[in-house]
């Protein structure tokens, strides 16, 4: 039986110009994440397109968060930041 990959949680985040986040993880890795490359900043994520709101990013229990309950999964954030592929689960028909 294979072990699941460890979850590298966020320990520090800094909002940079041009809607870029500098992110550091529990395993010591760090990198830069431009959310607009991965997310459509519309609908639920529309507030992130406003500079003042974007800069309110904070870390809560290893997760990137913003006011209004916007958060991003640390597994996804790590993959996007370090350029690892993400395997998404398939939807199960109901």
C-alpha cells in the first residue's frame, strides 16, 4: 500500500505587485504564485481581482485565506507554486 503524499501547508504568504503571492511551505520550499494563471477571477473569486482585497491574504491553519471565507486548498497552492501536476478526482455520478 502506498502512502499518500504529505500535505505541505502554507506557513507564510506575502502579497506582491501584479497580483502575485510569495508563498513559503512547511517543507521549506517557497515560490511565487500568480493566481490569475490558475483561476478565473470571476464569480466566487471576483474579489481577488481588486488589489486592496487581494493584499488582505493571510494564513489560517496552513491555508491561504481572504476575508469573506475565500480560501485555497494547500495541496493545490503547493502544486501551483512549485509547478507540480495535480491529479483531480473525477466526479461520481449520482
